[in-house]
């Protein structure tokens, strides 16, 4: 898997620092997870080296970069990298259960077909690792344990905002909202605030939150919205069949000629994929990709420092490819 940071060949010192801190944070997570499971009947399988790579943890790297931008000390950056892995485990575990699939966050000796319980275990372990990390940090630095309790509660409150939105769609939707409403309400909670949740605990642990820190949170929010717009491009047919909100579907319903919406429904009835629809309406596909990429690049430009602006396009291309959006823009 290509590392977009090294693809352009600049600032190896900055990349090395990010990678070292990411590895240290992930190691904290895995070591604590092993302690949590010690004595149980479930055996944790140690991660391989690929588990610690920047491409495998690209969004975690972006979150870590945002802490670098405002000068949070290295020790706490590493702590927050470990904390974010806990949040990732909880979110992925919940997504697995809702989507009836299994994307691995913990490798154990549980049978592969036990994907539901593996997801439940991932959530339980991630939650306990989070609290253990926070308590250990408070004890080591002579901070009140109540701070760990507050941080644990704050993280749950942040994640449930996104979760509640997902829950509202489980029974299907009855209205195809306008595209601007989708971005302002549905995707605001689904992914925008989810990306910002990586700052909930740092906000409690850092003595001051500067305007620069708020700018980083806004940048991550915009990146999250851009990613969700790309997800909607890929998941157009799936979301419509499951009667879920989708930005692309809303644009077609509200902004395209009625014939386009009618053709989309006709393809739905034949079990065709989104690719078939986009092949018939390449101009629609192109506009959707441009809009999503523009949103994503806007967030990345705000996130990266001036001397790292060369990372914007490689990072956007990496994310688009990972989501499954093919574009000729780059």
C-alpha cells in the first residue's frame, strides 16, 4: 500500500516523527489490551508490523498531525494516538454489528465465523483500554482520577451523537432530504462530528485550547464531510435499497432532470450497481466526484501547515482510492 506522505519525497523528518509516535500510541493500546484480556479464555494475537504502518492508520495519522500543529507535547500526543485507537475500535465494532460484517480491530483466537461476538469483544476491550489509559495517565501525572471519568464520559457523549444519527435510519427513511440539508444535518452528525471526536479528550487534558486548535477541529470536520460524500458516491445503490440518506441520491432527486431519477429507480429494480448508473450518466458521476474531492481537499489544506501543502493532493488521492472513488483529477 502506497504511503502518500512519502510518495512526494519531502519532509522525511516530519514523517518519521509522526510514524514513531503513531507506533508508540498503537503499542500502548495493544499492550493494555493484552493486560485487559490476561486471565480470560480469549487469547490476543500480537499484531504484525503492517498493523502499525501509516497507510493502515491514515486517518489516525491525520488526527495525530493535528496535535502536532498546535504543539501538544509528544508524551500526550502518544497518549491521544492510543486513545484514538480505542475510539476506532468502538466505532468499527458498532459498524460491524450494524452492517453484519467484520472489519478487524483486534486479532484473537476466536473463530472467524463468530463475527458478532468478535465485534462485541472489540467494543468491550476498547472501552476498558480507554479507561485504563486515562487512569494510568492521571496517576502518573498526579491528576485527579475524576478527570479520567470525565474524559471517558465525554468520549461516549461524542460518539453517541453519530450513533444516534445512524440509529435514526435503521427503520428506513420516508423523505429524500435536500442535498444541503443532508450535509448540514445528517452528515454533520454521521461523520463531521465523528472526526472531531478525536479532540474531545485532548480538550479536557490540555490546559488551554487555542484558536489554532479550533481551526484543526474544523479542518477535520471538513475532511470527514468530504469522506462521507465519497462514501455516498460508492454506496448510492446500497443506501437507496436500504432506504438510507445519501447525498448523491438527494442531488439526483432535487437537482437533476426527472428522467435521471426515474432511470436510477429502474436500475434499482434490476439489482444493478452504482457503476452501471454512473456509466450511463458520466456527467453526474464527474460532478459528484469533483464536489466531494473539493470538500476533502479544502479540509486537508486547512489541516496541513504551509510547508506541507504538497501533501494535500496525494492525501486526497489516497483517501479517494481507499474509499473506492476512481477519479482522473490527479
